């Protein structure tokens, strides 16, 4: 079940990626947000307080003067300012907008408190001046000051590691919550994927109809029931068809043998005229063709429904093919269909795991196919070779051949049925079908094509060594 772990890895990957993106987006948003609220260097209250302390100058008569630029800047900020004398700790100068609640006398403790905190609720900041301390006060809702900062140094030094640990723990918690929340879904996916795989190979599937994906489970079970019923009905039809073919073949053999026997006697009877004897000979010939057709039909049916046992054992393909070739040579009395043995003399042994009788039948069908389709005679070329750990048996001829369209049909039409309207001897094409079925039983292949060297018809059988 490779699909379930793959699905889980996909879910987990999406979860981790989403978590990392969320953290990253939050961090960027936090930085942008903080940057929008943190004042720049020129607007910092600390810098303004230091600048005010430097800008405040003493004039004649013991008065103090603040530059116009600095006064305008304080006005823009809504801030007020006072100068506390170093010696008397009294206010010796202040701006016009100083609130009335601001005292004029201070102690060292007051100065220490206002430098880090507030004065009457106003956030205050100090600046150095040669005559005292300049205190700037800003509106109450302008700044927030942390009045008692105190941090353990080890906390600050270990802060990056702490952040990483917290981030890792958060991701693990999110992952755990995600897996727990989707556990039922993951449990439902596994039997469904197993059921679909079972359907693809024709198994009877029934998976529990529970969980969040129960509707899919119901549909898969229903589909399995339909497929099994169709398979059962198809098996009945195939069995009935095979039994019918076998029964008809058996029932026809006896009367056909009688027809052939009596027709043979009539063909040799001296009491009949020459014309009548020729008619009897035609009856014998056509009866022989009918007998061969019945035998081919019966064998094709048995091979199609696996009723013909295939008894495989190690055979020398060169010897088997040579024996078939010799048998056909002995039958060709008038030498109208000479057979040429084109196998390399060095190749004497080519062992394959095969049923000898069925292999001989396949080679015989190919040679007979060349004979049947070339009434005016032709040369037949037979060869055995090996390539890429496979045994290749090739039967070619230099006869009339076939068209490209017929080649395409012979390679892709499952039944090879051919009806030649231009000849009285119609061809059923079962010979090539039987060859293909025999090769299927041997895990081999059949390739039908034009003969490149001889110009006729070519059939190539490939069987694993």
C-alpha cells in the first residue's frame, strides 16, 4: 500500500509548509507593524530632549533662550520643557505650555524618577545642559515607558535558542493536532485504496462502509458486486459457447467422415463418368477443408478458454522447426512450394520452455498460410535466430503478399476473420488466430509484416529463452 504513506507525506508536507509560511508571514507583518510605530531618529523623544538641552542657551540678565527651530519642533510634538538648576534643584526656565500641575521644586529622587518614568502622568525625557537638567514632557497618550526594566542576562544570551525551541514545539503541536484530527480520514483512505486496487485486478471487493468516506466505500462495494455478477454471467456464456463448439465439432465428425469415405469411393469408381468422378473429388476436397476448419475452430476455442493444457518442457527450437520443415518438404511432390532453410549453421541448439506439439502446430499454420494464399506457388523461407535473450522464428515467402491495410488488420484485429469475395475458396483466418493464442500461452509475441528481402508475406514469432 504505497499510496497511503504517499498521501500521508503529502498532507504532512502541506501542513509543515503552511506552518512555516504562517510563521514567516507573521514575523514579517510584526516587523513591518513595529517599524511603522517606532519613531525615526529625528522624532525620538530621547534625541529631542538631548537636542533641546544643547539648544537652550543663557542670555544677558540671567535669562535663557531656546532657538526658534527647536521651539517650533517642540510645538509640533506638543511637548513642553523646563530647566532644573543643578545647585538649587528649582525650575529656572520653562516653556509657555507647561501644565500648571508641574512642580517648580525637585529633589534628586524626583529627578531620578522622572528620567526613567513619568511626571504627573506625562512621559518625560531629560537632556544635558551646562546650567542644569532639561526635562521634556510629552502628551500623556504619546509614549509608553517601561519604568522598571530588569532582565536576567542568561535570558538575553539564550534568547535565540529559546525562540527556536518555542517555534519547534509549536510546529510539533500543530502537527500532532493535525494528525489526531485527520486520523479517521487516514484510516478510511487505506481500505478504499486497497479496494480500488482489488477492482483493477478483478477481485471481489468488500470494504467497511464506515468513517467519513463511507459513501465512497458504498459505491466501491456496489461496483464490485456489479463486476462480479458480470464476470459470472460472462463465464457462463463462455462455458456454454465452448461446450457448444466442442459438441458440434464432435457431432459433425462422424457424418463428415462418412461423406468423405463415400465420396472417395465414388471418385475412384470406374462405373462413373469422368465428370461425375471430378465432382466426387471436389466433395472430398471440400469435406477435408471443412474437417480442418472444425479442428481449427475447436482448438481455437480450447486455447481461448484455457481448456487446452499446455505441457511445457525444455525443447530445442531449431530441431522442432526443422522437423516441421522436413515434413512439408516431403509432402511437396510437385515442388510448387520449395522451403528454404535460412538458419545459421552455427546455431544448432536454441532451448526454450515450450509445448512441442503446439509449437509445431504454430509453425505448420504459418507455412500452410503461405501455401494457401499463393495458388501459383511460391518459395518459403524459414529461419531460427536468437537476439536479446529471445528465440525468433521467422516464416517468409516471395508470394503475392498483402496490402498495408491488411497488415494493419492482421496485427490488430482479434479474430482474423477474412472473407475473400474474389475467390470461391473463402479463408477463415483461424490459422493465424491459433498461432497468436499459442504464443500467448508461451509469453511470446507475433509480428505480421511485409517481407523485406523476398517481397511477400512475413510472420515473426518471439519466445523468451
